[in-house]
């Protein structure tokens, strides 16, 4: 499944994903900041400080589970 398409249709995403901004430690859900795909991969932009936080999909099959890659700074 195409990840970008899957993200758009992943309504369950907010129930399974919560991230901590690596710079300001804000708790961010997909409701706060939808994941985006750019040239470097999947990420979300922190709504509080604007930091780009890298994500990777660890879901299996058609499931989308986006986990943070980087530890807090
Ligand atoms: Zn932040």
C-alpha cells in the first residue's frame, strides 16, 4: 500500500499514535499535526516549536503505525 495514500485514509491513526517533540517535548498527536511526507521521508512538524520530527512506519500489512526515529535532543 502506498504510504502517502494510507496516511490520508488512516482515520485510526490518532488512536494509536502520540509523539513527543524532540526539541520542546510537546505531546503531539496526528490531530495536532498531520504527518507529512517530504523528500527525506515521513515526519510531523511540531505545532509548538516548528521542529521537524522524523517518523517511520512500523505497522505491518495495511496497518500504519508511525514511530519516532530520533531520541529527544
Ligand atoms: Zn516542539
